[in-house]
């Protein structure tokens, strides 16, 4: 058995331990995690494909899904910027930059950033009046994550990668009581924690079939005052293949990637996600996906346009997710890459 295969299987077993032990204990901790913004899909290409991208080699946006997927970056640097118009007028913003010096001989280095704008919310406090509360103004909660990423191809088939992120969430200085003069007594409601992601990608050698594994949001338990909570740990296994391997068509003109991910989250039931991306002349991309076992959404879709101008590649991607009673979610992502 080749060295890459041995390493791949070892990592697969190691990553499977938390998932299997959780099942054995029959823990039913639905909706019991905090900092859920960490699991909101950010990249328009990935979300248009139902987030089934664990086994797909990609750009700097890969560090938000499987950091190992950027190990074979074919550009000197790659920059991705994007925004998600989430439900309840919440905006998720992200940026990532991956640098590939020395043609990847020492790996690919990345810097990632996420910021959530929850908007302005009304603040109240309990009172003994007829309404049962007092209106004391507004507040603006925020959440952010900043981190570094590293990925490296250990062989022509096997790649690994990881992220280290500093994550914080600020619910503002909440009012807990009123003093003798009727002014709010406030307490600081902010917490932070170091969070780690790990991933691997294995090229099986059978045509373009890839196998990927990712574990995201591994951290200690955090708390604000007394009650602690865990982060939304998620374990994913994926497969992908270019269907053009089985058709007599020019791969420079046509590409049709099919993918599937099996997902084991900490705080909701298991899912299987499917995705597809057709690319014509390496310029126009049309994508679709389906996410199973969700209450409010299932099908996803989107498109993208990418063009190389001399040594610079520019791209823009869009995705659309119908979200049941919450209407729909729109995402847009911009990409800039400097080729070697």
C-alpha cells in the first residue's frame, strides 16, 4: 500500500473517532451550540453546489471549507472577497488571501477574516409596569473571526491543511438591572476562543476521483457569565469527480464536476449534500446543489464568470438559496488571482 494511502486512512480513522463516540453516547444536543455564524456558508461557488465541496480543489475560499483543498493552488496569490445577505437582514462578510511562494515547495499560506453585522436591535429590561418591560434604547451585537491557514501537498496525491482562528462575539454591554436613579446597570457580554480546522484531500488515481475529509470548529467550551456552550463542531467526508472523464469531450472546453458530502454536525442531524458545476471554456460556470435533511431549504443554485487577462484571473460568482418562510439568501463572491 502506498504511503499516501496509509496516511489518508489513518487520518480518516482519527477524524471518525469524535463522530462515532458521539453516536455511541446517543447525545441529542440539537440547537445547543453558540457562535453559529462559523457554519454559515460564505463562498458563492460552494453554496451554489450545496456546500458539497470537501473533495474539490479550489481557491483561497477553500480554507473556509477544507483548507487542504488549496494545497495545489496554481497562482502566486489568490484573493477572495464576499458577502452573504442572510436572513433577518444579517450580513456575513468574509475575505481570504492565499499565497503560494516558491511554486508550493513549502506549502500554501493563507489569511482569513469573517465579520457578521447583526444590525441594530431594540434593548429592553424587565420592569413592574403594565408592559412588563422598559425600552432603554438599541444595541449592535457583532461577531468576527480572524485566522491563518496552511496547506501542503505531501505527494502527488495527498494534501493536508489546517486553520487556527481567533473567534470573538460581542453581545454588547447588556442591562441586567436598574439602579436607584433608574439608570441601567450593565455587564459586559463578550467572549472569545481559539478555534481550529483540519482537512485532507486524497487523489485516488482513478481518473479525477477525489476523496476529502474536514473537521471544522474544534475548540474548548466557552461561556459569557455562568452558562457554557460548545462551538458548532462539524465533520465532513466528500467525493468529487469530473464527469467528462467518461465522455469523449474536450476537457479544455467542457468540465462537469459532480460532488457529494456526508456531514456529521454536533448540533443537528446528519446530512448528505450533492453538487454539480458545469464550466464552458473555463469562463462560464453554472451550478446547482441539494442539501438534505433541512427544514427550510434544500435546492441551491448559482453561476459564475471567470476570465484570464494575461497573468491575472478575475472572477465573480453568485448563489441563490430559497429559505422557506425566511424567503431567500443571496451570496456574491469576487476573486482575483495572480498566475505564476
